[in-house]
């Protein structure tokens, strides 16, 4: 779009801010672009006010499993109960959810848990990790019955309508959730990791870094110490730049121009010519990336924020490794992008306890490549059009999460990923739906909804939710006790 004097106009205020920043300080990583588009305080996709309409459901941009059927959250609640039983009925339980959306999953989980009295009594507090102040209020309306949030040292709080005497605490970041050696944290992450920013690297053969090139770091530019490097395979980061050229003049109607404005990409990806702080270290953190070091044009997507979150999950369950895990070590220059991963004092647990259940879409064992996508109103759109109005996400690299969790804590084991269909079916989705169907006799509408909901969740077709969504569990590893498969991952109920 351009004004009469030929100056470019941007689709959203955020697009203009991003373009101005890039034009002043240089191209930004895909991760920095995603972070701004998703959670910038002014105009981020999750953080902006959406005037009576949120991102979820048929009227929003996408539908998630907990929104499709109450059975999803009920089975997750039963999974937590089964873990709590298998671990010897611990007290001081924390229920934590990262990225809770509308609060539907937690609502179904807490309603289910409230009928297991001993488990419910062991719960000390519920923590909701949510970046959006509007969604925090929405979650409070669902879980507390009102959105009067009280400020405390940890965050905002309200009571839980299902568990008398238990508080719900809203925090922007997992780091604010107390980490105690005697706590038993049960952590849920549904469609959270796909919303965390990724860096993208492409392997370039015959890549040589010119002697004159400077490396941009958050603390300022630095020159390579040894001048130009000999040509060789190297990882180059894909970076984001604005498309500055005004589009050709058209005779289209103002309505059409307005519509186009929301769909035309305003930014583009290009291969960074010089190394970035991230291209120098992220492709080195795992043998899986190193195995592709000599494959020209190989592309890898790496989400350091995801790795940092999953390390935190593992440490809360199993205590931290005596030596820091290789995949979370960060050069000081890049620490600003790695929330929560700055070296912390080692955290010892009295005994490993708790669990994390990660449900999302992504790859089981391959490294995601070319998976950055934009979604608006249930349709794929360019991730570079109308920043802040489009949901951005990328496939979750489950193997990277598993590898990182194991490196982060000697006190955990990881199970899965298994397909969502396998998880839900072995958790008893058929039996649960059958019971609900009997209870709904005569209510044809409800029966239809139940039927279509559960079949959609376990659909094993190539693009079905049962196939593309996966479940991964992080559970305690206690020396001498051997491996115990959790229910839903091939194990039976114990305890
Ligand atoms: N779990 C929900 C919502 C998934 S959408 C469901 O399945 O329906 C992603 C959620 O994560 C939203 O609630 C969004 O506001 C939140 N979110 C995204 N990035 C975040 C971040 N960096 N920190 C905390 N919350 C974040």
C-alpha cells in the first residue's frame, strides 16, 4: 500500500514499528519477529484487546481440542490423578498450566479432580502462566466465577470455584512460580510450545565470512577475530526484512485494497550473509543438528525458549543436573532471548515428584523445517501479512524437548511422543463418551456434539487431530525403582 505521495503505509501499527526498527538496526531473527507479533504489549496477537472476541473457537481463528469436547480435559484430569496415585499420593501439589487460552482445559481438569477428594485436598495452589491480560481475566471468569484479580508478590490471584480454599495465581512467566524441594508440580502445556518463537537456520555450502563482516549481537557489533574464514558448510540464520517497494498502482476498489492490505506479505525472509549470535551456537547444541552440518540447504528450526521452558519443567520435577545441561547453556550475548535460562543455583529435590504433560502438534523424531505458519479465521495466511492480527505458530520438535528435559535433570524420564489418538484411547475416551451419551439420552443435539467431538479428536487420517497432535510426558525417575510407563503412554494404572 502507498499514500498519494508514494510513501508506504502499513497494514497495522505493529507492522510500521517492526519496519522502523529493522530499517534502523538491521534485520531481525524470525524469533524476534514472532515474539513481537504474538505478545508485543501494543498490538501483539495474544496481547491486544480483541473487542468481545477472542482467538479461539468457530468465531475466532482456530479451534483447539479442549474447546471441541469436555472429554479432552476430563481425561487429562484423570491422567493427573493416575500419576498422583502412582507416585504415592504426595502432598504440596501445584497444578500449573502454561498458555491456558480461554481456561477451558483447566476448567474440565479441575471439575474432574474435585471429585477425587484426597487428590483435591493435596493441592496447595493453581498457577496459570499467561502473557495476555485479557485472557487472564477470561480464565478468571471461568475458573473463579468473576474477574476481580488481586495483586500479590507472585502475580494476580483469585479463588478456585471447584476447590474451596485453594487460590489460583496468574503469572506472566513460569519463573514466578515458587520452586520448592518438597513441592509436587503437575504441569500442563496444551498448544503452548507451538506458539513459542523459533530461529531458522539454513546450511550453506561454500560459505565464507567476509573479513569485513560484522556480527550483530545484542551488546553491539563485533568483528570476527581471525578475519575471513575459508569457504565451508555453515549455518546461516534466516532473518526478516520489510518489503519496501510500493505495490504497482491498481484500479481496484477501496474495499478490495483494504482486504488486500490484510493479506499481502509486508516482510520477507532472507539468508543472513554474516553470522548472528544464534547461528554461531544454536546449531551446535544437539548432535541431531550437527548430523546435518554438511548437508547443503538443510533447514532446521530451533526454539530456545521452548528448550528453556522444558528444562524448567524437568528441574521442577527431578531437580537440576549437577552440571548445566549443554542445550541450555547460552552465550552471554544471547541471554536476552532465552527467558529463564540464565544460570541458576542448582536445585535439589528431596525426591523427584510431579509430572508434565505436553500436548501439541509437531514432529516425533525429525527436525521441523519450513513449518512457520500464519492462521486467521481458520485459513492459512502468510505469516508476514498484517502482523499482530495473524496467529503465528510452528511445529514442535518433540525430540528436542525430550533430549533437553533429560539433560536438564537426572531425576526425570520422558515418555512419548505418542499420537493424540493413542493417548486418548488408552485413557478411555470411548468409555467416557459412552457414559456421557447415556446421561444425555433424549438430548439429540448434545449426543451429536459428543459424537462429532470425540471422533474429531482421535481421527487418524493424515491431517486428523489424532495423528498430527502428540503427547509427551515427563515423569520422575527414582533410582532403583526402574522405569514406570505412565497411563496413556502404554502403562496401566498403579497405586
Ligand atoms: N491451551 C489453550 C490455548 C492455546 S493458544 C488451548 O489449547 O485452547 C496459546 C496460549 O499461550 C494463549 O493463551 C496465549 O496467550 C499464551 N501464550 C503465548 N505465548 C506466551 C508466552 N510467551 N508466555 C505466556 N503465555 C503465552
